[in-house]
């Protein structure tokens, strides 16, 4: 069986959906952050698949770029979470309402 | 003669020195010497100037010196539509009339200064210097008054002497009556000055000048206002109002008797010899104006004789020695105005001069008596002073005979001249004047009798243990010597140790003797033609009373090139022909025109004149004899008469209740109107102010309401609306991150859906 672009897209959609569900439903900020990584990687799969199909290297470059951004995002996000935890002793997203009116 | 401006300045300098330095630092001796020496210098200068004046030919005896411009030329609209130049120089003019006046002022002023050294001896040091400063200041202003060559300079002196009069009457200002009298004199004089100043305004708008000579020339060219009460009559009447104030005539005479509260030298100098004659002088100075207004002349004559008569009747019954003399002064001033009123300007001025001598003498004698009696002024407590103070007695007797009109003393010639001219003019007025002369002789001799004759009625004194009367005389002589060396005491206070009546010190008797000589011989300058005399003074003074073209001598030219003079030859030349022609006999032709029965037609025979003269001597003698009989021979007659005529006596004693009348009418009216004005002020003016304030407060309150509820309300409304609306909108901000993420997801779905569906 030949693995076509459609298969990649289905995989990517499945991963993306998992990520969204994770972001929407979990209360632990770290899990949410991990779910975001999942969504980014789903996008990466898409980029690579189309790059391959269209024989265009820009998609791969973009994927590498996304990985760099994801790494930075993870670093900043974890830093924030760490600082927050030191103050409030929690990582529950429902208790993060400090900026509310 | 170009230095005549120094004559007023010298006493002014003395006043400045004594007033600024002397009050603090000078001893009594220094203060007196400073004042007297400046007066002496002024007298010497005046004598020199007068001598020079006599050296000129009669028609050139008019010399003007303009020291400096005062008010630079201001163009002002005149009543005839042209534009006049209101130009006032510090100008001084010496002519026969002012020459006579400066001699009287400096001469008598000098003697009174000398007299004051003795009289004021008991005063404290500062007060002594103050007194002399005021006295010098007075002489300064008086000389300004008589020497000024225009109305404004004269007015400066006029007001200045009023001020000094006020200061000197109130010299003993701790005494309520003295300060009240000073205020009364000042205020009454202001009423007169009102007339004077309005008169000055009218003169300027009419003639376009305030220079005496120019006004006289211009007025001389105008027709005599025989039939109608015209502009000249109004002007002269206003000037006369000023004169009544200064010279104590009806109705403004009330201040003069009260002015006797001042020290006696002041009464002698200011309120007898000089200042009160300023009104007479002013009328004489404007003789041309007055002689062109016969109606005013009539009024002047009537007021003069009425004042003379009324004051003489009051003088009959007064008991205060100085008050008798004060009413006598008012009466004699009335005589002077009578003379002015009948056109006998020279006679009036002559009487002014002789009166200055004998009235100053009488006042100084009364001061000597008061001094001797340690401040007692009531004649009922005197008597028999003849043997204690012989010099005073003799000099005062001379003064009394002079005022009574006994020949050949000075008063006879001047008073007789007035009576004669009055007789020619109006027989009724003449009758009153003769009765007044009779009363004058009577009350003056009454004064002499009560003071010097009869028995001594005063307080007893410590005669030095058991000494008899004879022994006392020796003691008294000692007392007199003692007084001469510096004891003495003020005329008002009282001696610490009184040794009974004594003759006054040398500095006081010397002026008495000089003035007595003056009172004796001053009349000889005016011996009337009927007695074979040349009547020198009348011919001497006449040029001052007539309109005449300005004499443009070389000396005047000298004055004009230093200061721009305003003598313009145009108007002078225009009226020259007319005025110069009438000048010689202007007095004879102008004055009596109209009702004043022309003298030319009424000229009396020699016998008639002699008869009048004899009559006036006769009434004088009668008055003296009656007084002698009443008060020396048999004093009970006077008592009995006073009881028999109790009503009239009371009226006279109370001075016709004129003061009370003024109190009830003028003063009460003034007070009532003042009170009314005060009420108006308190209610209406203050009410207006308060109302404005209240209105402001109300509008401010109202405006605060608007601010508070409308402006603030709008601002708050905006806020409230925003706040309320935000209440709804902020519900969106849940603060739940996943909520936001859900919205984003929906949004993405929505966009993607739209994108897909629209494709």
C-alpha cells in the first residue's frame, strides 16, 4: 500500500484534534502546553507532506522554523509556569484569574 | 523797590527757622530775637521801599515785581467767547495803598512782636517758639495779601492769614473754648471765602485776567451799572461776601468776639490791626469795580453801618475787657466799610490805618492790664488800676480818646472824614453812624472807668504781712522791677506768686508808648481841607483807586524781561484815552453816580463841614462824659438803668442772641442735613453696596447650584453611563484561558466555514 498525502493529512488532523481537545479540556497548564506542542507538530507533518508532494523545499524550511518557535515557546511558557507556581503553589488553569476585572 | 518780594519773605524765613528748628532747640530768648529781628528787617525794607515810592511822581507810583511764574499760561474760554490766558505770576505790586498797608503790617507787627516777648514770658519754651513762628508766618501771609499784584496771590495770603488766625486763636489748644473759637473763626471765614473765590472765577471769565491793574482798567472802561443789577454788581457782591467773612461784618461777624480766646498780642495784631482789615483792603483794591456797581456800594454801606451800630450796642454792656474791644473792632470795621460804601475809599483806608494804631494800642494795653491782673479779664474785678500801672493808663487813655474821635488825635480825622462823606451821601445812614460814634465814646470810656478809675475790686494779694497800703506801694514798685527782670507769668495762667497789679515789663510798655505816639499823630497825614490841611493821605492813596493805563516805566521793563509779563499794551492802549482822562477825577465822578447823590452837586460849605466836625467832637465828648458820670461818679446809675431796662440789657448782654440764632438755624440746619445725608448714606448708599453684595452672593449661590447639578451632573452622567455599560461588557472577560481558547476556536471555525461556503 502506497502512503499518500491524504494519509499524512489524516494523521495530522488526528494529532491536531487531539491537541485541541487537550487544550480545551485539561486543567493542568503543563498538559495544555504539551497539547500545544502536539498541535504544532501536526502542522509540521502537514508542511512536510506537502513539501514532498509539491517537491518544494520551502515547506521543510518552514517546519524547521516552527520547531525553533515551538522550542522558544516551550521555554518561555515553562518559565512563566514556574514563576506562577512559586507564587500560588498551583498549576491549575482555573485559578489563574489574576488579570480579571 | 525791586526787592519788595523780600518783605514778605523775611518773616516767612523767620517762621521757618522758629517753626522747624526753634521749637526743638531755641531758648526763649533766641526765639524772640530771631522773630523780632526778621520783623525788624522787614520793617526796614518796607520803610525803604516806601521812601522810594514817595520819591516817584504821583502818577508813576506803581511798581510791579514778578519774581517767578506760578501758573503757566492756560488757555481758558471766556464768557465773551474768546480764549483768555489764565496766567498767574508770583507778582508783587507796590502802590500807595499797598505801601501804606505794608507799613502798617510791618510796623505794628514789629511792635507786637516786641510786646509778645514780655507778654508770653510765662509760656513753656517750645510753645514760645511756636507762638513766634505762627506770628511770623502770619505777617508773611499778610504781606503776601497786601503786596500781591493779582487776585490769586492775594488769595494765597488771604487763606494763609486765615490759617494763622486759626492757629493763633487756638494757641492754647488744651482749652476747649480756645480750640472751639479757632474752629469757628476758620469755618466762618470759609463761608466768606466761598464768595471771594466765586467772585474771582467771575472776574476771570469776564475780564480774562486776574491782575488787579488790568481788571481795574477793564472795569473802568465798562459803563456804571446804575439802573440794573449787572455782572459787576454780582462780582463785587461776591467779593464783598468774602470781605464780610474776613473783616467780621454782618452776617459773618460772630467769629471775631470769640477769637479773643487767643493771646492778647494775637488779638491786637490779627483781630484788630491787620487781618480783619484785609476785607477793607480788598474792597479798596477793587475800588474801580465797586464804584461801577452802585447797588453793591449801597449794600456795603448799609451792612457797614448796621454792623457798626449793632456791634457798638453789644459793646455797651460787655464785661470782658477784650470782648468790648472785639465788638469795638467790629464796629470800627463797619465804619470802614461804610466809607467804602459811600465811595470814600481813601477815607476808609485812612481809618484803617489810624484804627490799626489805636486799636492795636488798646488791645496791647488791655493785655498789659490782663497781665497785671494775672489773667483776669472781667472788668468788674478791676478798677483803680491807674496808680499801679501809669504807663498803661496814659497810653490807653490816648487810645480811648483817639477812638472816641477827640481832636487832634488820629481817630478824629479819619472818623470825621467818613462821617462827612456819609452825610453827603445818605442822611439816614449818617444818623446811625453818629449814634454809633456816640456809643463808641461811651463804651470805651466805660472800659477806662471800670478798669482804671474808681476803687480796686479785684482779688486781694499777699501784701507781705502787716504792711499798710503805703508800704505796699513800695512793694509794688519792687514787683514791677521784678517782673521786668523775668518774673511775670503768662496772661492766662496765673502767677505762681502774685504781688498784686503791677506795671508791665519794658518790652511791653515800649510798644505801648510807640503806638500811643502813633495814635496821637497818625491823623495828621489826613487833615481835611476844611481845617486848612492838605489831606495828604487822600491824594496819596487816590491813584490806587482809579482805573489807569499801566505805567510802563523802565523799572517795570526790568521786571518784564526776567519773567514774561502779561501786560499787553493793546488793551491798555485801547482804554488809555478814556481811562486816563477820567483818572484824575474818577473817584469824584464814578463813585457817586446813581443813588449816591453826586458829591459835586452836594458839595458843602465850609461852615457846614465845620458844623459836622463840631458835632462829631460833641458826640464824642458827650459819650465820654456820660460814661464818666455812670461809672465813676455814681456807679449806681448804671445799675439802676440796667435794672430798669432789664429786657434790652439782657438782649445786648447776649449779643442779640445771634449766636443762638445761628445755632438754631445754620448750625442746626447743617447738622440736620448732615444727619439726613448720613441716613441717606447708611440706608441708600450702604444699602446699595450691601444689596450688590447680597445680589452677588445670591447669584454665586445660584451659579453654584448650576455647577453642582448641571455641569457636574453631565460629567457624572458620562461616567455613570460608561460604568453601567461596562458592567455588561466585562462579563466577556471571564479570565478563564480555556474559555478564550474556545472563542478563538469558534472564531477559526467561523472564518473557515465562511471561507469554504463562499468559495
